[in-house]
């Protein structure tokens, strides 16, 4: 339990709609899993910051149907780094709206926001 934000109830779902900003801001320490994020169709921007210049940092989305893994951020120092991604209403070859698990891999303190 190294994270500041702990989800103990696996039935919890964070709903995100790209029409509202900021949609989600979370922070923590080292690895973290947010088990259920409900993305609606739209364009999103994820921004990350860490307090370390060394070590690995990555943010992944995994659809609940298990159809692939989407790497949103990856690197050794993502300080202030942003990436855009899109959730579609239907397209079997890309991220589609629905439930995802958000996985953060980090060796230090981190903050992310999704807008």
C-alpha cells in the first residue's frame, strides 16, 4: 500500500467524459492500479510529473475485455510530459469507450492528470 490513493472496493468506477476538465487528478508513490475507469468517446490529454530524474515511469490502459494494452506514457523522467489519446465510440483496432484498468509503474512519487 505505497500509494496515497487506495481503492479498496473493486466495484468503484471512475467515469471520465472529455467534456469536463480536469477529469482526474491523482498522486501516489511507486506502482498503482486504478481498477475501473469508464472512458467515454473523446480526446484526452494525460500529463505526468515525478520527483525523480532516475527510474522508470509508465502509464498503461488495459481494456476490461483484455483486448490489448495501450501505453500512454513511458520513460525515465516524464516531468511535465503530456500525451494526447483518443477514445472512439467503436473501432476494433483502437481504444474504444468503456471500462479500463489504469496502471502506473513508478520508482518514486508521481502525479498525473487526465483532461
